[in-house]
């Protein structure tokens, strides 16, 4: 129910017209008429956008009659559209990573890993041969030293060279183990958990895009019902918060009168 004192301008005009047409109620009514009084009831709706932003277009003004679903305002969507482009690019990159994981290792990747293992094994064999040669040299100088034909320094130098060779051999063995493990990983492909994680990132990107696309749709404000714009609250160029009222539409086509005899 609306009172004249706090009713928007367009509705005041409507009610004043009604009062003007009933001015004769103050005069003695003719005998063939009935004097009545009453109140006007109408449906009044505040229209707002579900998102915030700058108003770039107000398509109506006070007194404009609108149909249900008619566009009454638009908010700026430039930043949201840029965010959609960025989100789509990230989604495409994540989708590509997921396809790579699902496709498994390429034949050339497997061959490369096999070559690296073979090279590590060759290095280990060479290091083992160097250790064997160094040990023979140590044994020779030990024998010479025992027969007083060699010097202790020669024996000690041979022992140092043998120890260095042993360290190199151990490093080569470690590289063989690492190359074998890398080859096994390449042949096995991605783990199920890695694929699931990549698929979840793709789903999250899709959801983000849908949220942004809905924000673009919500930036176009439409009238939920037919009626007359009785008040415009927002101004073009103004930045409004989500659900902040922009205008008021009153359904005067469904007005009802509660009458009582005067």
C-alpha cells in the first residue's frame, strides 16, 4: 500500500488524477450516484543488479512504461571480459597438460632415457676398470716395499690413486641407479594422482569461467514485471554495489480499490 506523501512522482500524478476525478465527492452527490472513498494498492518492486559496477546505460526514466524482461540498465563489463579471456587461456594451458599426462611417454623420450642409462653403465664399467688397475699398482708397490726394493711414498701414492678411483666408481654406480629409475618412470607414464590433479585444475578453471560469464549476464538489468518506472535511483556513470536499488517499477495495471460507502 502506498501513501501519497511518500509515493514517487509518477504515482503521485496518478493518485492526484484520481482525487481530481473524485472532487465532486465534496459536493452534495446527485440522487442517482453513490459517494465512495478508497485507497489505491499497487505492486512496487525495487530493481537492482546482482553484481556491482559502473552504470554505463540507463534506458528508462521516470514515467516510462516497461514490459516484463525489458532491459532497464547496463553495467560496465570490460574488466570481467578481460578476466574471462585470462581464465580461458589458463584453462587451455591446463587442458594441454592433462592431455600430455593421459597420452603417456613418447617413444623418443623412452629411447633417450635408455641411452642415458647405457651411458651411465659405460661410465661405471670404466670406473671399475680404473679401480682394478689402481689396486694392481698398490699390490705391486706393496710387494716391492716388502722386498726393500720400493719406497713407502710410492706405495702411499698408489693407495691414494686407488681410493680416488673407488670414489669415482661409486659415483658411476649411483648414476646408473638414477638413470634406471628415470627410465622406469618414463615407461610407466604419469601417476593416477597426477592425472586426477590436472583434471581437477581444468574443472576449477571451467567453473571460474562460468562464474565470470554469469557476472556479465547479470550486468544487464531487466524488469521483472510490467509496470511504470516511478523512481530512478541510480545515475549513469555511478558505481553501484551488488543488489543496490537502481530504480523502482510500480504495477499500476493491477491496482485494486477497497471502497466503502461515504
